[in-house]
C-alpha cells in the first residue's frame, strides 16, 4: 500500500492540478509578464553597464538597483532558473492537459450517434423549433445540401459538420509537445560553432560555442572547408547589398567534394552540418612599400566604443621602424585612411592604387576580408518542423465550428434543434435559413416574391 | 503616370475617405434609422481599402519588392488589413456597430502615416541583406494580417464591454461548446418582446418562418428559436475574428522561426520583437482558454482581449519606440 502512495498522489493530486485550465491561464500570463522584463531591461550587457544605469541610490522604482537586478538575473531573464522553471511547469501543464483532456476528447469519435427521441429534449437548445407538415425526408435532403453528414434512425435524425474543429485543438496541443521535444532533443544532440576565417584560408570546425552532451557524432571530423573568397556587394549609394562567401568542402585528402557560394538566407549544408553567413571582418591588407615585394599586414579591430567598426594596421616607412603610418579601413569598399604618428589624417588610398606618404610610395594591392560563419547541427529540426507543420494545421482546423442538428418526427410535428461550439452568429443564421426553407417547402406553391428574403 | 505622385495622392485620399467614413459610421450607430447611411459607410470603407491596395501596389512597382520594409508601408498595410477584416466582421455579424470601432482605428493609422511620419521615413529604402528573401513576404504579411485581425477582434471585445457594462453575462462560443443552450430566464423576461420581435421579423421575412406564423400561445407555447442579443453577437464576432487572427499569428511566428533558422541557424533569439510577438500569442491563448474555463467566463475574457489590443500595439510599434531598434534580425550587420 505504501508503494502505491506516490502513484496515487500523482494521479489524484498532481495531475488534476497540472491539467487545471486556470493554472494554464495563469502560466500563460505569467510567462508573458516575465518576458516583458527582458524587453525593457537591456540583456547581456557587461556589469559596468548596469552599475552605471541602475544606481543603488536612487534605485529605480525605489528597489531596482543593479545589485537587485543581477541577483534576480534580470540581465539575462530568459536563462534564469526561475524563467526556465516556469517554462518547465508550462511544459508539464501542457503535457498533462494533452493527455488528460485533449486525448480524452477523442472518445467523442467512438461514441454512437446520439439521437433525441423525446420532444422535451429539444427544449434545452437555444435554437429549436417545431414545425407542422414537414417530413424528416425534407430535413435530410436540405441538410445534405448544406454539407451536413446526416444519420437517421427511424423517426430520429442527427446531422453534423465541421468535425475538424473538434480535432484541431488536440492537434495543436500534441504538436506543441512535439516542438518542445524537438527543442530538447536538439539541445542534447546539436552543436553550434563560430568561425572567423580570412579569404583563402582552410579551416576545420573547432571553435564550438555550444554543444549538447550527445553532440559528438554530429561534429565533422573527416572534412574541412576552404574559403575561396569572401566579398561584399555594395549598392551605388555605398550601402551593403549582400555578403558572399565562396566555400569549398574538402575531404581528408584535400580534394574538393562540394563548392557553393553562400550568402545571408542561403547557407551551405554538408553532412548534417549547416554553415551560415553570419559576420565579417577585415583580416589583412596587402601592400607594397616602394619596390618591396607584396607584404600582408594583419589588421586588428579598433575599439570605437560601439560607434561603428574600424580596423587598423601600422606600416613602417623607415627601415629602422622609427617612423610609420597607420592604415585604417572601415569596410571592403577599398578606401583606406592614412594617419601619421601624431594621429593626423594625411591621405587616403584606394586598393589597387598608390599614394606618396612620408617620402615613400605606398601601393595597396588588396584589402583581405574574413568571413564570419555560424556552423550548426541540430538533429531536433525534423521533429520541430513536423511540430510546426502540425501546429499550423491544428490552429487552422481549430477555426472551424462544429455544428450539430437533431430532428424528431412525432405524428405531424417535426422538432428540430441544433447548436454549434464556436460560430454562434453564423449558425443562428443558418438555422433560421433551414427553418425558412422547410416552411416554404410545405406551403406550395410558393410565390416568387416570398422566396426572396 | 508618375508613381510617386500617385502614391501621395492615394495616401492623402485614403486618409480623407476614412475620416468621412468614420463620421458616417458613428452616424449609423447614433441614428440607425437614417436610410442608406450604412451603405454609404460600407462604400467609404471599400474605397479606402482599394486606395490603400493601390498605394501598396504602386510601392511594389516602384521599389521592386514587397512593400513591407519600413514603418510607413507597414502602417498602410495594417490599415488595409483592418479595413479588410472589417468587411469580414461586418459580413459575419450584419451589425452596423463594427464600422464604428474599426473606422476610427484605420483612420488614426493612416493619419499617423501620412501626417506625422517624417518624409524621410515615408520614402522606400533598399532592403538590408538579412531581409532579402522570399520569406519576408510570407512572414511579414501574415504577421500584419494577424495584427489587423487581432486588433479588430479586440476592438469588438471593447465594444462588447461597453454594451454590457454593469451586467452579468454568460459567453456562448468556445472550443468545447458550452454555448447553444437555452437560458431559462429568457421566456419569462421576454414574453412580450418575443411577440414584438415576431411581428417585426414577420415583416422582413414575409411570414415565411413557420414558428413565427403561429399566434403566441400563452400556455402551451411552441418551441421557437431564442435569438442572440446584440451583446452575444458582438462577443461572438469578436471571438471569431480573434479566432481568425490567432492562427495567422501562429503561422506568422512559425514562418519567422523557420526563416531565422534557415537563414542564420537560430530559430528563436529572444529579440524584443520576437518576445512581444510571443507575449501577444500568450495573451490571446489565455483569452481562448479563459472562454472555456468555468468561473472565467462573462466579461473577463473580453477584458483580456482588451489588454490584447494594447499588447498588439506594443508588439507592432512600441518595441521600436522603446529604443530597442527595429526588428532587424541581422543583429551583426
């Protein structure tokens, strides 16, 4: 008996609580409410940012100092334990609801059609009426014309349409579980990596940012990628039009097995791994000083305090390195700014051109860009996408209203009643139409003026 | 014809037409007996709808891509969507009141777009790389249509709240179908009104309804349909239109997630716009569940829908005003 206790607790206490609709509503609204905090408070900023913007005295609203903010995790709301706990509770509630309410609703389909054999049973419907001199046959034909599925037993009739509207919510709930499952599976077995690779270089996927505990088999071991070229197309106005990376997939022997040019919205897929065009940078500049061979100088990103992106390098103009110039680039359009050691702008140069500075001729051959690639494998995607598809199908199905009609013929009187679950207004119109048409059928011949209504 | 001149003409014209339409619909609500006034309002709404469709088409021709890339265009798309959903609602409910709430909102949106928005924000601008995809049309247009439907639905919920102020009401439409049953108080309260209704309906239907032909019998009263009241109608149409907006919102969010996953491998990144779309979804999901929860029916779902109206606005506009940037998915560009 003792062993049964936890099971009984689960079935009689926990499950009904989790499946309670009021809990579901409260959870929906609570997730909404807490999500708002993450859109109002800046997320993922360095500590100094919060110290500057949320001082202890005076604290925002009298309590929201940076200490409170950090303790509650409001700087990364969507990854805090309490937000995740809320999501897990929501998932539990959804699961409980799906199995105890939604799937149970399927029983509706297995039941035998209920016919109403007593006139008083029609009194409970808001929409019901009694008609004289109308046969059940007329009702049957009329409802079939209105696309109802009609069932008849002796003098009783049952008709319904829009049954998909009953199945819809079940599909919605089950598909949300599927999406949840796909997300969990993906986070356990998938990985995400980021690579910043200069044009011309070959790389193996190594800089793993996130990986699930079972991500091992997804990691590419026997192939590498060569960036043949990275470039940016600009519009005539100088605005970025598109980023392109010409990539080759190489096998262990260095042989090319696939080659594609990717851009944003057009990734490369190979062996379950997808490479997305995600970022870019300037890797180096190739220059000639006077008659020197072409030198490749690495360019480093400069700290602009969030005001745009700049890269710079230093070019010596004297053999003993006692003097030189700084080359600054802001994009791959080809124009470089030249500053002297005192920080003064002295000249500009375009790639492919030369200029005279500090008594030397500086020729810029090329600005070399690097492509920022996001690399991802997510084995949960097929599950998630199936869930997405079913969810879309389910919500559309859920729009349909399930309408049911009952009729009973007793002596000369026909009782008819009906109801629908969603579209009351449309159903009322349809029901009155049915009554109209039935009563017109009995008073024949019908003058044409009366038909028009 | 010059497309830009045409656009300027069309946006001012749709604003002016909507302004007049709004006044006409208010007139319809205040004086229901004036003939042709309702037809005039409907015509005005149709003209405004066509003007905005023309404006968006001209934009599409001019820029060469689906015109939903900046605030000006999306505002007009929203107003166009609201006028379109207005027709759905008006046709469903056959109620004159729908226009009284939809016209002012559509008018307000066009006024904001034409008069308040600086001309720099009205001009069409080239798309950033992240948005150059066929998904743009799919995702954004479905989202905007869902906003329009949810806004119209919530507006009708507000109208319902106004009509039923101070009353206890029981809602009828929901997914499990608890509505559709007769209220027992009805026959007692409406005994005399039923006869009146019978008379008036008889005029309209030329006495074609069998039930209504019978003279009212005080004792053994035959069964006759219990008609929906104005509040019932408003509530149900509000529910149906929110029911239309909710699948659209779901499809729009999913389209966005699939696009984001296909384009840069991250279906969900908790960006403010995404988060607010989720919040909108959650609020309306709560609304739909409140309708089937015992003890939560009555006016409470309508209050949730009213809150939903503001949530949709924050999701659509507020996120930009918060200074959190546009919904520029290409966070690194």
